[in-house]
C-alpha cells in the first residue's frame, strides 16, 4: 500500500468516527476495519488535537466526543421521520438505559416497557407516563429503535410494529459492551453532588484546570479544534480573549492539521472560520437541500442575507407569498392559512443550527456567514 493510500484510509476512518462516534461491526463493518487498522495513529491524533478518547474492541469503536457547547439545543436526537425528540423521549431513553443496565442478556420490549413504567412512577421524577395511549407507546418504540441503531440492542425475533398494534412482542439481545460505552462524561454520574441540572451537567463534563502555560495552550488548542470539527462556523466574537489570542497566532497550524487529517477545507473570513466538507458527509443539517423545506430555507436565507434583523411577522408574510409563487412545485397544503408558520419554523431551526441566524425577541438576525446566500445582480453575457 502506498503512503497516499495509507493517508486516504486514515482520513476515511477519522471521518467515519466524526460522523458516527459509535461504530459497530454489524452496521459499520468497513469503517470499523479501517479504524482498527489505523488505531494507533488515530488515537494519537485525537488525543493530541482534541483530547477525545477512542475505545476500540472487536465489535465496536467508540469516540468519546463532547459537545463544544452543552447548552446548544439546535441538534436534537431525531426519530424515524426526522422529528426532534421532546422531553418525554429523552426521559424514556435515560430510563431505558438504566433498566438495561440491570437486565438479563436477553429481554423483550414488553418487559422493558414494564420496567420503564415502574421507574417513571417514582415521584421525584415528576414525569407522567402510562403507556395507555398509542402516542406513548410510539415514543417508547422510537427510543428502542434508536438503541437498535446504536447497537445497544440486537433484534432476535418479532417486530416493533406488532407491539404498537398490541399483536405481539419483540425479543432483543442486550449488548453490554456497547451499553457501557455510551456515556461520554469525564466522571461517573454517581460521583456528582450538585442539585440543579445545569450544575450537574457542568460537573459531568468538567475537565482539569491547566496550571502551566504549556497545558493552558494545549487546552486552548484542543478546545478550538473541537469547535472547528463540531460547529458549522465559529465567530471570533463568540470566543473568549484567550481563545482569540491563541487562534490569531496559531490559526494556520490548527487549520492545516484539521485539513490534513479530515479533508475538510477552511473558509477563513474576517468574522470567523468555517470548516467546509467538499463531500457533504460530516453534517446532520444539510444546506442547500431539495424538496419544499429545503427550498423555503434557501429563500429565507437569501431574504435575510442583505437585511440584517427582520421581524418574524415580515418573514411569515414572505413565506406566505413564496408558497403562492411556488405552489405547483411544493408539497400540498403550503398555501393553507397558517401553513407559513410551520414552514418558517423549520427553516429558522435549520438556519439557527447552522449558525447562520440568531433569533431575537420577535425577530431573526442574519449572522455574517449567511452573506454567502445573497444573490448578486444577474450578468447577461453579450450585452
């Protein structure tokens, strides 16, 4: 194998880990083979540049990534139809994982549901869950399907649809090595004594405070590299003084190492940096995108690109007009009264997740990177 082929394989393995931090042999066989083949180099790069741990065994690879901003709620877990998880599904997910920790090597969906139901009845949870409605059963099934996708459960017999229609049950293997590798915190939850959610989350992901110049620079480099890998764009204005100073002096080296290792390409502007993926693989929110929601998002971005702050009521009117203009190309119902609310909400959620827009009270504010969606005056050749 040539050095170029070796580099290409390492890059593919790292990109696979960044896109799916939990790889399993059943679902990601080829990527897992690459990770195992280049494990030493990958582990060395990740430790040096990001501080993230990489755990690999015969059946799975787990990259212990942490979010650069734990308060960022713009990238929620999503269900089969792309719907974002609400509080009920997140609570059910936590309860299901806790129940599986104590489960036998095999369990059924019905058994898991009974244990989750019992745990949900604990008064200190302040959580109402009865399984009486189809919507509640559907939420539990959505959580189980996520666990199947992660590889925590392996379906042995049955089908979740049969459970939903109360005509059957499902038998699963519980894969304990994968289950044990899910938590990405820096310390065990049972060691945390804080009371509020915010304080508990802060303690869960807290890292040691650097006490020398070298360690402080290492922490700054790792933190900035994580942001550049995880965030669609970072603005200098959002960095603290130490981060801005480090990036000003080390930007070329930091960006070059990321480009070489991942194939991402840096777009550097006066306001910040975006690491762009030419292959459009390392993102969970794509833009531009086809279909109605993708077109609406593009039109709203273009509208905001040259206007700065725009009241939401004005944007609703803009989307309403756009729906009339493109009714023959968009999905049915977009011209119905009130349809513009859902269309605009979806568009703004995507633009916010991509750091192109910030929502203020009653208005949307275009951020600097949205300027790339502004239209220039048309140029007619030959005139």
